[in-house]
């Protein structure tokens, strides 16, 4: 393991702080290092209790912060780097996600059995990073790119924590691993446990799955990772636990959707759903309001673009980013199904005209602004409170090609509209 993240000087400092107390890197840090992939976060573990670790770090370059004492978790900070240390544990669960009892363990073998997958239960001693300790058969699984649980029978692992089902699907997509038939069967059996998982945890795993294709750009894969992961979620019956009754469309368009934001990816997935149903579902999964709005707006434009009656103003009223998002989705859909070609061509034309300022993208791009209308109002004694509505009506008229975007034409049109809409005295 030369030139690996495990060789970093800051980790060597941590190793020295632990003196002769064993401390190991575990999880993604070891797995990814063996695969030649970058490491997202550094997880350490060992038999030392949290309070011992806190003491060891006193008067050293390592700052220790107790995170969750009963889980045995301590953050170790040094020079802008952070590792999370967890005391060896044995967890016992009823069902769900949080262990009902946590018991610290003495051995690495016991600790391995509270983890999820064999490739995530590989340990490298920080004092000898050439070694990998493999208590659950993870090394052959890593070589064969297989994801299997730390126990022979996956039920023992998946029944304890429904989140592990989503983690399995996420690792399948991120790392290009295959789930063993036994894991798939067990995931199907325990998919209902996802009802007990907090929405934000499900959201985080789903987001990681949706961005799995960009996580490791150097990794070569045989199948497009995101469509594969999404199909697995459907196959094991986990889909309704995330999206209720919303039915996803086929996933072919996803093969080239790497650069879309998560909100747009979900809109792509649900391009036939009503925008409000999708936004509601996203909020139920605790996506940020701005992400739900992004999906709502872009999906609204996409659906408007398919309606031949819709005007330019209909397509631009959600804003330029929504129109651009809809165009990107339509391009991806066109690649998968030519019925979207016409809508895509229409959006393209519209965006080109907007870029060339032949169509104003919003009220702000009109040749007159609020100040001009205020003067008009004062001169003619018109009701100022209608100004916003008049400006919007002017923009609609210009966007739809009924009025040229010139100051003279717009002031004339504005006066007409104001007077038309002013109640007779
Ligand atoms: P990543 O590269 O995404 O960080 P990771 O495998 O390191 O992947 P983490 O979420 O950082 O994943 O967790 C670190 C380790 O903790 C895992 O490898 C696994 O051994 C263990 N772990 C994390 N979450 C669970 C869980 N829900 N059930 C069992 N073990 C878990
Ligand atoms: Mg990790």
C-alpha cells in the first residue's frame, strides 16, 4: 500500500499518540485504498475506550472531541484533518436502525460482526500499514467485486438495520460491485424495515446513489451505475419506501445524466408525475425546499414544452434556470425516446432566442423598468399598485412576440393596459 492515504503523516502522528495501544483504519479507508480509489473519510477503531483516547491525546498535536460517548465515538483533529475513532463494539438491535444496546468489545473479530459488508470490515493497523486483517472474508469479495454481508446469512445483518439495504445498493452503484443473490433475497425480505429509518438518512443514501456515477471517475464499470442501482431498489421492493405510490419511469435516460443536480435527476425520474406530487415527495424525504422547487419548476417547464399550445411566456415563467434544466432533461429523454424530440427542439430555439436577447428571459430584460412606469403613472394619474401586474403583462406580450421590446412600444402598451384595467370613475 505505497503512496496511500493511510501513509499520510497526520495519521502517523495519530498512530504515535496511541503508543502501544492498537488502533486500526477500517471501512472505506481500507477498502478504497486496496481498490486504488480516493478515501472520503477516515474511520479508525480499536479496543481503547473513549475516555482513554481523550487522555492519550492530552498535550499532543491531536485534539480529541467526544462525539457520542455511549457509541464510543471520538473525533481526532490534527492540522485540518479529521479521523473518527470508534471503540470496538458489539451492537444489539431489536429492529430498525439505532442499536438498543451498545456493548464495547475487546476484539476486532467481535467488532467486525457489528459492521455491514465484508469489504467494509477490513482492518489495517496504523502501526503497520502493509497489513490487512480480514475477519469476515472481505478480501476475496473485494477481488471478485462482490458485496456480501459480514455473516454468511445476510438476514443476520439486514434485519437489524434497514439502512444497510440502501447502503448495499449505494455501494453496488458507487463501486460497481454485485450484490450476492442471498443479499438480494434478504434485502427483499427486510425492505419493509425502511419505514423505520429517518427520512433524512434515506434521503442521504438516495442522493449518494443518484451521484454514484461521479464519485469515482477513474473506476471502470460494465453497467451504468445509477440505472443499475435504481433498478435494484425496484427489484427488492424498496422503492415505495422512498417514493410511496409515485412510479418511476424507465431508467435509460439516466445513463448520461451525470452532471444533473439531484433535483433535476428526480424530475427526470418522475417526468410524467405532477410537479406538485414530486415536490411533495421530496419534502417528505426532507430534501431542502430549494431542491424541491428546482424539481418542481423544471418539471413544470418540461411538461409545458410538450404541450403545443403553450407560449414562450409559459415556458419562461419559472425562470431561465428552470427552462435550461427542462432542456437538459428533454435532451436526455430524447436520447431514450424520440417522442420528446419536438419539445426539445422548441426549448432549444427558445433558449437561443433568449440568449440572443430576441426574447427577454424575464421582466428584468424588458426595455422599460419600474422607474419608467412610475413616471408614466405620475404623469397620467394611474394607480401605482398595478405596476407589477402591468410589467408582467408587458413581459408576456414581448415574450410571445405580440409587442416589440422597445421603450417606445412598451410605454405605449403600458399606458393602454393601465387605462384598460383602471375601473371607470
Ligand atoms: P464511504 O467511502 O462512503 O465513506 P464507508 O464504508 O467508509 O464508505 P461510512 O458510512 O463512512 O462508510 O462507515 C464507515 C464504516 O462503518 C463502514 O465501512 C462500516 O464498516 C461501518 N458502518 C457504517 N454504517 C453502518 C451501518 N448502518 N451498519 C453497519 N455498519 C456500518
Ligand atoms: Mg467512510
